[in-house]
């Protein structure tokens, strides 16, 4: 799951119509599981960057996000959303199935896996941005890199009307001052999970992700 605008993703009608007739290099965002992606992708020269994040933090973030939306059933409590999430009854389905599916592409030269956590850790070293540039065959000048890092920071994006959803009040959100940008931190789940929930989630994670190398998951 990413925080890309819902209406500019491939699976949204507006996003699809905006992209389908364009030619040349394009940046396409999607939350779709791999089985719903057009098969032509896998025989094309397209490059795929798959962003993963700790599912515990995604659960908490998803709870607050879905509680604000006006076009989908709202969870009555975090406990209820916990059950929805672990059973895969959330937007775009099971995190475990989604991650499993896309992880099948790891090792392919046109596939790059990044984590939300390393993007947060890497604000100063810039190596992740350089990794992306190398992957897509682009080079940024020092001033371009500085501008990118500045304008992709949480503080700037939270104030930017093009990324904080403030222009879409009433269209997606049921709260007048709702914002897409909440905390942008990792490990926040510790402030919300009860001990029993943390233990239950650990068990589910170990069962469902046992066949995926643990080094693929850079969170605790």
C-alpha cells in the first residue's frame, strides 16, 4: 500500500484514462496485487519498483485512513480493523498475499524492492534515491537531488495541497479538515497494539511469510 492519490492510480478510472493514450516513458502508480496486473507487463521493458512497509504499521495507518473515508465501510474500532486486516478484508486484499505475489519477481533485473523504513532512514545519505536513479537509468544533478529530498520530506508534503488531499475535502473524506498525512513514522504500531494483538500478529506473520527470506523485511 502506498499513499499515491487514489484517482491517479492505474486502477482508478481517472488514472487509467489519463495514462492509456500517453506515449513514451510514464510513471504509473498502482496498489494492485500481481494477479490483476496486465500480463503484458511481464514481457515488456517496464521497470517495477515495489514498496513494502511493516504490515503492523500499515494496519494502524489503514485504520485511521479508512476511518476518514466516505465511500467505504468504516471500522468501529482498531480491534475490528485488526480482524479485517489479518483476514484480508481490506482495500486491495491481504497484505500477506499481495507481498507474496510481488516477491515472486525478486531477483529479476527489472524489479526493485524498496522499503518505507529504508526511505525514512536514508534521508541524509541519499543512497536510496541514487539506487532508484541507477535502476531507471537517470542521473540527478546535486541541486536536483537536494530539491527532491526537500520536497519529499514529510513536513513539506503535509503542507503541499497537491499531496495532503486538502483540495479534495468532501470528495473522499468525511471530515472537513481530514488530511492524508498523519505521522510518517515507523514503529507507531507499538502505541496501539495490545500485547495479545502483537503476539497474535507475530504468529500470523510467521505462518504466512515463513517461505520468504527474513532479510527482505528490514523492520523489527
